[in-house]
DNA sequence: AGCCGACGGTTTGAATTTGAACAACTCGTA
DNA sequence: TACGAGTTGTTCAAATTCAAACCGTCGGCT
């Protein structure tokens, strides 16, 4: 066991800033979506992915990976969305085990209506607070951070 | 209602990077603590704050604010820590309503033992992945982001 | 002293998250 | 063709989170 490399002041600032910012930004975005569109952020992201799917439908597993969520968590959220008629499930033609999720017309509408407010919240909470340089550095750095860590 | 200012590519990269990085880093740190010290990250942060308290004890509300958590969430977590004998509650001498939380000797020990592994995980997941410039920019920028948003 | 709005912390119930267990199925290989 | 390891999505119970309701107390004001 080697000596612990404690965080110096600059590192501590970055870590605490990261913690505080992430918690607050997530909470802010979550609230805005729930308030204005009655969607959780997780649900919103599901709608986005489905809407962006090349064939209009995605396998559950691919969806879970793309959203950095667990399989069981996704099953739950898609279940909620299906209850509300925003998403439909159908079986995968090439793999009997597979399940494809796709947006219903109501799902498309819900996303279209929720998107502007959500983007505004993202700007308000994060994007518009940063200048050009910060935006670039943050994008580059955090992308690298995320890519290094396992999905689950 | 003015026209929606959608995110351009650079902004979208920053936002997606932020989402992915935050989710994964939080999960990574959470797992490491649970695995190696049987503590949730929330519980670890409580121990840290208590350990850093000038008088060795803090009011629940101050603790909640310092940790960007909700009052009820804190009540639950402190309850868990108390069950395990890491934290003690006593009433505030100057305010009957108030409750002070403080570390027990076991709490001090648990923190001392958990800290090195936690710091290592934080480095592994975030700090050591960034260079000097990124560290500085990230610290400055995210601190500003966090400060702008309401606690709750 | 007495009132009243605000505060401090807990309780409550519902919603969500998690990992593990599970059953059904796929696919490469013997 | 038959095997077995790995995959797919769901289910389950337990843990956690959240907001709202709640109760007792504080403190300024009359």
C-alpha cells in the first residue's frame, strides 16, 4: 500500500465544484422537466434516443447502453412511458428475445413540446454560464472522462 | 415565446459530455465506497463534513445545506449512520428544536479507513484524467455554475 | 404576556433505483 | 444435431430519494 496522494487545493476545488455543479444541474433540469412537461429527465432522454433512432426503434439493451442506465431501470421507465402512451414495445423480428421500443405519435408530440423548455433549462443551468473557452475545454475533458469509465 | 435557441455542436458536446461524465463518475465513486467501505457516497460526505466541523458537531440544517441534499434525505442518512454507531445525535443547547450531529470514535475510524480508497477513486475517475489547464478551467467554471443555482 | 409567521427536523407514502435471480433464447463449436 | 456459455429483458425485494404534511419551537411585534 503506497502513500495516499491527497488532493491539493486546485484538485479539491475541481472535485467539489464538480460535485456541487452536477448535483445542482441535475436537480434543476429534473425539476424543470417535471414541472413543465411532467417527465423525468430519464424519461425525456428515452424519448430523445427513440426519436433519433435511424429506424425509429431501438433494442432495450442498446437503449440502456446509450443512456448509461441499468437494464432494470430502463424496463421500469419504458414501462411508465408505455402506460402513458408515449412509447410502444414490439418484439424484435431478428431475435425472439429482443424487444424494440419506439415512439407513438403522442410520444413524438410530447418530446416536441418538452424540448424547448428543456433546452432553455440546460442553457440557464450550464451552457450559457460558460464562455467559449470553458465550453470547449469542458466538452473535451468530460468526454474523455466519460469514455474511460465502464458503462456499468 | 421567442424562438428556441437550440444547442450548436460545441454546446451539445459539452452537455452530453457533462451528462455522461457525471453519471459515470458518480456511479464509479459510489461503487468503490460501497464495495470497500460499505458506505454510500452520501454517507461518506456526511462523515467528512462532521469531521471538518470546527466544534466537531453541526446542526442538521447546516449539514443539509453544506451537502446540497434535502432535509428528509439527510434525516434518513444520519439515521442509517446512527444505527451503525458512526454518528451520534444530541440536542442543540441554544435551540430546543435544533439537533446536532457528531462523529463517534467509530465514525472517525470509519472515515480514516475509507478516505484513501475514496481519494484514489476520485483521482482514477476524474482528477488524474485532467491536465493542469483542464483542472483549473473546470474548477473555476463549475464552481460558478454551482453557485448560480439555488440549493433546492 | 400573547400572537403569528417562519424555522427545524421528522414522518409519511409514493416513486424510483439497484443488483441479483430468473427464464427464454442465441450462437459458436464440437 | 446437441451442448453450454453468454445474452436478453423482466421480475423481485430492498434501499434510497423526494416532496408534502406535520408538530413543536422561536422570535419579532403589538
